[in-house]
């Protein structure tokens, strides 16, 4: 047993993890407020089925009906149009997130919800330039939701379509028009879509009968000019990078990877299903996060798995959301959950917000303390009272410091296949035991993330932390390990399996700042620790949160005053 040199462990995390640096100018509260008013406009816009605006001005004419013969040029852009992201980061543009000063309680309404926008109509009309995506998605959406049966469909001239080399592939819930040559990966897309519909129904609690007539038109474009010439790509649409949805239609540009093409199809399909079947899709973080959650999938042997947690990047070529979060975090641009929830519609002109919204929805869906409240949001998707996110936050507010702490642990260590259940921080109830004249002992599981020892270490104290036991860090082949780890494999710069320690200070956690669990040190089998700021000792072995499931065994820990 070797003894490591004495080191000090204290709350350096505040230095290691500064506040995210924004590349924009400071934003005043008033500016922030108005940004959120505009986001509120989107929320309302999302609630409005876009086809309404396709044929009429949003506010000036009565809603069209399904029997309308053909769409006339609209005078305002569609309201519930949604786009999908580029699959690689764009050059930085002005961020759309404003963060309250540290240590200040967010305002009562958090700027998280929506309310009726007071923005003037930007007046896009015939003869004017096409709106860009942000402008389009930020339109006031005062029009009431329209039942799917009343939502007009875009007129499709089949002869003209065929003359441009565009063929039609029909499934039960999707007519897919494409100018791409026949291939299994293209021609099976309607099957993929049809398999998605019952899964959307199940998650969003929509009876199958209600979705029986749910049938969208999708345009998979090799050459957008073909679709424009065939009248299938209205000039009023924004110049979207990859995908776009409004009303009963969506458009997807051809992709290099079969995976990402399907991903976009399912992403736009999720928008369509939510807008048409639920009457809305919620604010940007929820709408885009759910589209990403359901877009991230596995397709193998005719089986579709949605809400997939890809175990490695090879299963999802072109997607890259995990890498984006890792890169953002490494660049000190980690976002809190509230940051993500404050995204406005313009944020989604860049790819990073899609990654953050996916991560937020994945986390909230799988983290036990938030799961039920998050699932319940499906019933609020059409909420137009403006308190969608605020009400969600208020419901979880008492637990928010712990939720935020877990979120930071998740995003700082995000990996493909991250095992959120196993990586949950395990706290102990009851008063912590003081390590003093009497040594204190604890048992740590090898297959879990941070675990409280229940042992309190005092400020300025010196402690000997000894760990013993043999445990398994891989099943096939079975791989035994001891608390010093194995030095032929490293994870995050430390030997795989080495005992890691951190002192968690409740005050810091409750202040909503970076958790001190991010300030860990390798302890190995024996470590003489000098504590600067006291707190409860937390331990875990050093391994990827994606690889905990094949671990087994326990480590006995003894803490004494030398
Ligand atoms: Zn989208």
C-alpha cells in the first residue's frame, strides 16, 4: 500500500469552472425581458397550426378549412414552422441566452414562459424578401389552434411533380416525395415513419383512433430546384439548413448519412405530430428537445427504437450532440438547465442549442426526481397561457439545487451511452458522522457514480483515507481491480478504477453554483488529505458513466485522523 503525498482538497471548483463566458455584449434585464416576450410569441406561434397561415394572414382573415381549393400566397409567414439543425456547428452568432447574475434568485416568471407577444408584425408580404428562420419563428402567433381536420394541406400537382423526376412513396402516415433514386435506405423511410406514429401516440397519450388519419407529406430533396419548380417548395419558406415543418408538410434536405436522414425525418415528424395532434409543441427548449429526443433513434432489422441513447458515435453518424456538449463544456460554455430553458427561437439557427435541448430533455426524462413532472408536460404542449416552463420550474423548485447539481455532473461527464441511473449522486440521509478520535468506515459500490460516505470532514483537518477491496471493472473478460486503479488504462487522465474523492459542501450546492463534486482528486488506496473547507466526503471509482453496468463489488473505506 503506497501512501500518496498530502494534498489539499477544497472548493477550487469555483476557479476551475468560471461562469460561462458569453461572446455577446451584456444584456440588460429589459432587453432580456423583451427577448422573452419574443420567445413568448414563438410559444404562441407553435401552438398555432401553420397551415392556417399558409392560406391567410394570421390575424386578419377567418381560418381556412380543409376544403379550401388551393393555398393562396400568404401575407404573413407561418406560425408553427419548425426547423432542424445543421449537423455541424455554424460560426458563432449572437447567443440567445441571458443568464441572471450569480446568486440572484431568478424572477418569479423566470422569463421562461410565454405570453402574448406585443411585437409588431414584421410585415413580410408578397414581393418582399423571404424571412430568415429566426424572423419566421419569432412571429406573433395570436391565431387560435386549428383542429387537424381544419388544417389545409399544401396543394400538390402530381403531374408537375412527376415531370420534375419527383416520385412518391406512400406509407400509412406519410407520403414521401423525393427526387432521389430508389434505394432501400430511402424507400423504407415511410415504414420508419409509420412505426414512429404509435410510439408518439404512446408517449404523448394520444389515442390511436385520433391518429388514424394523421398523414403528413414529406419532401426529401436531392435538388431543391426540382421541388421549387414543381411548386412543392414555397418561396415563402425560410432558407432552412436541413429540415423544416409546417402544417401537414415537412421538408428535408438530402444528407450524407442514412442515419441523419432518418433522424431529420423523425425530428420533423415529431414537430408535425405535436403541432397537429397536441395542438402545439411548447417553448423552444421543449419543442426542439423533444424532436431531438424522438429523432435520436436506432433502426435495425425493421425495428425502430426512439429516445435512443447511442452507446457510441458509430451508430449515429452526423448527429454529434454528445461531442458538442463535451466541446462546449471544455470551452467553459456549459449551460445550466435554466439557461437551456431560456433559449429563444433564434437560438436554433445554430447547432449547439439542439444539442443542449436534447441533453436537457434526455436528462429530465431519465432523472427520477424530474421524470414525472417532465412527462406531464406533454399535456401542456398547447398551453398558451405562457407559464409552461415557469410552472414546471415551480413544481420542482424545492429540489432544483440537487437537480442542477446532477445536471452539471451529467453534462460535465457526458459520454455516448451515459448511464444516468447508475451515475446518480447517492446522498445519505441523517446527520453525517464526524471523523475524529474514532475512525469512521463506509462502503462504496463499484458500479455507481458519486456516493456519500456519510462522513464529515472538518475544515483545516487532516485525514488518512484508506480503501481496500477487490472489485470488477469489466465483465468480459472479467477484470479485477483495486483502489489504486489499473495504469494500463486511463479515464479522464487518471488510472481506470482508481478511488476518487470530493468534498461536497451543501452550501455550495444549494447556492446553485458549480458543485464541488466536480473538484475531485484521485485518492487511490491510501491518501493523506488536508481539508481546507469541510464537508461530507463523497467517493466513486474512476470510470466512464457509460461503463458502470459491468462493474461489481465493493470497496471498504476507512477515514481516520493520523
Ligand atoms: Zn426542429
